[in-house]
C-alpha cells in the first residue's frame, strides 16, 4: 500500500486515559512515516468524519501530543453517535468512505467500546466492497470493562482506582463520625449493566470486614429485605456501614433501582438515583442517618488519580494499533493479554473485530461472593493488578496542567455537507 | 505548673488534614516532656472525655503517629455533639473537669470549628472557677473556612483543591461530549452557609471564560430566570456549561434550593439535592441534557489530592497549640497569618477564643463577581495560594496506606459513668 493518511476518532463516553491511546497512535504513526503520512483526528469523533471536520494533528506541538498521555477526557472531542446498520443507513457509511477517499486516508483507528468496534468492522467491510480498502483497527476504551476477549479495557483501571481510593477515604470519614452522626454512606458508581466498577470498591479493603460492607451489582437481583438486614447488622457490629452501588443495580424483574420512584415537585420522574433511593430506604426503614455521593463524571475524568498500569496499557494499545495497521492487518483490535501465574504480567495481543462487536462481557459469577454483596478472592486477584501504580500529571497553580490542543481543521474537499 | 497530661479531641465534620494537626500536637508534646506527660485522645471527640474513654496515645508507634500527617478523617473518632450552654447543662462541663482531674490533665486541645471554640472557651473559664485550672487551646479545623481572624482554616485548602481539580477534570469530560450528548454539568459541593468551597471551583479556570461558567453561592440570592438565561447563553456560546453549586444556595427568601421540592415515591421530602434541583430546571425549562455529581464526603476525605500548603498549616497549628500551652497561654487559638504583599507567605499567629467563638466568616462581597456567578481577581488572589502543592500519601496495593491506630483506652478512674 502506498503512503496514506490516517484517521483517528474517539467514541462514546470518555475516560481518564483515552488520550493516552491517542498519544500512542500519534507517536507511533510518526515512527511509521514510510507508510503513514498525516494523522487526522475527527472533531467530536466519527461525526467529524461525516461532517468532514478533520483536525490536522501535525499542527500540534510534540509537547502537546506528549501531554495527551496525562490528559483526561477526549481531547479531540468524542460523541455518542451510533452509526445505523448498513441496511438502515448505507449513506452514512458511504459518506465516510468518500471523506476518507477525498483525504487520502488509508487507516482508520477507532477508539471506543462495543458499538464502535461494530462500526469499525462495517467500515472495513464496506470500504473493501466499494473498492477503496481501508485498514480499520479498533482501539479498546471503556470504563465499563465490558469488551470481550481482552483481559480488561483501558479506562477501567483508572476509574477502578478512583472508586477504590474514594471508598477507602469516605469510609474513614464515616467511621470517625458514626458514634454521634452518620451511620450509613452510599457511593453510587457507573458501569451500566456490568458490575465491574462497583466491584472495584472492594479494593479499598485491607482485611476482611473492612469497608465497603455492601456492594450492589447489576448482576445480582436486589433484594430489599436482605439488603436492609445486612445494613442493620453491619451498623450493629461495626457502628457504620459503607455501600458501593452500581447505577445498574436492579430488582429481580429488571426494574432499575434508579427508576424506582423519585419524582420532583412537578411530578417529573427523577433518574440516576440509586444512591438516594437506597438512602431513603435506610432512613425510612431503619431510621439511620445517611450520607451519599454520586461521583458521576468525576470518576471517569479523574486523571489525577489514574492507575499507572491503565495509562501504560492505554498508550500501548494505541501504539499497537498503528503497528498492526502498518503491518497490513485489518479489522482487528489490540487486546490486553494477561500471562498465567501469580505475578501480573501483560502484553498486547489481537482479536478479530467480528468476535468483539456487540458482545458484552459481564462479571463472571465466580467473582461475586456467595451472599452477593462482595467479591471473591478470584475477583480480587483479577482486579487488583489493574489499579497498581500512580501516574501523577504535572501541576500548575495547584491544578493539573492538561494538554490544550489547537485543533486546526483541514480544508474541506467535498462539495456537499452531511447532516448529522 | 507541674508536669500534667494533655487531652486532645477532634470535633465536628472531619477533614483531609485534621489528623495532621493531631500529628503536630503529639509530636510537639513529645518535645515538651518536661511539662507534658502523656497525651490522651478522646475516643470519638469530646464524648470520649464525658464517657471517660481516653485513648492512650503513647501506645501508638512513632511511625503510626507520623502517618497521621497523611491520613484523612478523624483517626481518634470525632463527634457532632455540641455542649449545651453552662446554664442548660452545667453537669456536662463539671463532668469534663472531673475526668480531667481524675487523669491529671492540665492541657485541653480541642480541634474543631466555631462551636468547639466556644466549648473550649467555656472549659477554660469553668475549670478556673472550679479551682482546677486547665490551659485550653483551640486548634482550627473546618472545610467551611468560616472561622474569624485566622486568614484561612486548615481543612479548607484541601477540599478547595479537590473541588478545583474535579471541576477541571469533569469540565474536560463535558467539553468532549457536548456536541452530541451532555451539555450541562453540575457539581454540588459543601460549605454550609458560606460559599468558600464553591468559590474554589473557580480555580479550575486558566483563562477567562473557562469552566466553571456558573458558581452558585449561598451569599447570592438565587434568581432562577437569571440562572437559566446564563446557562442558555453559555451553552450557545461554548457548547456546554459547567456549574458549581454550594449546598447552601438559596432563594431571596432564604429557602434552600435543596429543600425546594423533591419528594420520593412515598411522598418523603428529599434533602441535599441542590444539583438534582438545578438539573431538573435545566431539563424542564431549557431541554438540555445534563449530568450532575454530588461529592459529599469524598471532597473532605480526599487526602490523596490534599493541598501541601494545607497539610503544612494543619500540622503547624497542631504544633503551635502545644508550644502555646507549654508557654503558659490559655483560651486562645493559633491562627494562620498571611503576610502582606504579592508573594504568599504565612506564619502562625494567635487569637483569643472569645473573639473566635460563635462568629461565622462569610465570603466578603469583594470576592464575588458583579454578576454573582463567579469570583473576582481579589477572590482568586486569596484562594489560589491555599491549594498549592501536592502531598501524596504512600500507596500499597494501589490504594493509599493510611494510619491504623490501636486506640488503647486508659483504665477508667471514676466510679460513675455519664450518659451521652
């Protein structure tokens, strides 16, 4: 293949380390300048390609690109935009290929979760059919840790570390207040339908019986009586109870706790409220004083407390994607492979996209303790290596100094726009 | 005064650095062993004294005491327990003096906010009247930064840094998602009736127009129309809007936004919800997609991102309290004094407790911008030095390694218990 430009885009909810993958892509592409000419990044993800809004990465300084390694969020902009199926909207895929053709793009690096793996696969298939082959590589990214085959997903380790550290710190706070004040603390965390992030709260434990005392997973049907009994017992025994609840926690019948009832003054249903729902239960049924926190974006943006392991892996899969593309590979995703044995050792492997796309990996049953409120030793063995190491960003004026990109757009070449 | 024991207690809501003050007290007391024999700490604050539950600090290792400097929360336990006035419950004060007498305690170090300064003063006055003089020194601690005379309060700088860092990180997240998803992000922070913590969100700004775009202070009456107009305008101009809201935000008539309406499915009023209240407004009146976070205890327990300046000051006031007591002083509080001039320079001063007790320091008007949604240059000049420097705790297994005390109780000497 003659020298071609590369397109890189960030997709879906961002993470503390997705920019480390971008950094890996861009730095590796520089080393492959015999095959890769320029790197263009989609402004706000794939919609940037559809709108022909391409950021010319060569306009950014070497230092700015290096700083992406310690910058959270999506520096080029991301998007929640799922391309429809080929049957429903072939025009979108054709537009992508047109834009790629117009800008001599031969490499497509798509940095996202399950949906974007699917898009990446389709782009690769369609481009071939349309006579303009593109090497499409998907770069894994999701705090939800729900991609198959790969041992873990870049982005997860850092949110896991944030949740473990925050749980440990808040638990010390409650422990010191519980004699005369707050008895129950609830931290609501992300994770959608998978309990990986909630499970990470358990890494706050040093010894058995340490906080968190209750973890609520989406994988375990919520049983109100059992939950309240456990909270009550924990408060009796320890003086306080710390709960980490997944936003996806649900009843046996699939009703989310977050949907289970709150309405505002205008009668509008309030969503996103597992923690307040639980807090109300604790208050009304047990009469215990509570506090609750909702970390929301703070948890996935918390680059200041990122896992060094996660940063390295995010960077590595970015680099690997370019190496793979330069080596002529297509329709694959670099994966993290864990070596067997007691010591943690990882390397980058690869998996075909048709085995990745649209498959959701849940917490295995053997990672959840028998009572459903905690994790097992196997779960801990899996999770613990992923939060190892600190990778502090540089600070200026008391706050982290994160990359600020110029985001210079390439001149458009197509006559027609495209509505997204 | 002959050699006496010292009593130390932690009071009220804990902070990321109150244990650094404890560390300062204990380490300085060791150096004054000609005057101070043992240090006893109240188990769960002042109620530990009332119950005669005294932790013998000499049973803790030197390393454990040193580790208090990097350990958040109240390692000896704190309490929300305000002693009643002398008229209402003289028995409580008399009990305190009895316990102090029984354990040969001649020094009383009380580490807390405005209420505990008042208690500290009363103990000093009453003990003298009862013929058992005690040198009572109050050590400032409050994330709310609302104590008078002292330039700032230990505990505040670290929560300020947490809020600044978290706001900066979450803002990057929203910025990268706003094209197709979340447009408004709201972070609810602590601070009670004072807007200091919310103001610290402004330290996330590098240049004018940076996030946060709106700060809601308790000191500025909430005007719904003006607020919504500002949010709308910001989203139009920047694509997104980041809001930092104080839990104490209130309407002109004094109604808290947090009280303004939410009820759960059972008709129970929900409190602590400035952020969801604002989010509902943004959704129902402007139709914008939002996310919100409630940091709650996470913010004041976040020792992992403590301000080095704050840690130093917390430690310094702990040490100073002992120096002052050893020098024969009484009924005072060590303060932080800021030297005049453009460069930040501080030293420890002192203030009489009768000028501290029951006085609440609000944000000065000149720190709040004219539109009421931000801070002025003077506000920034005041706040910025307080979040300088990082003081990372050691890590083990991916999480901070915080002090674990043995908390060995001294044998009781009084025949009677005391109900608290």
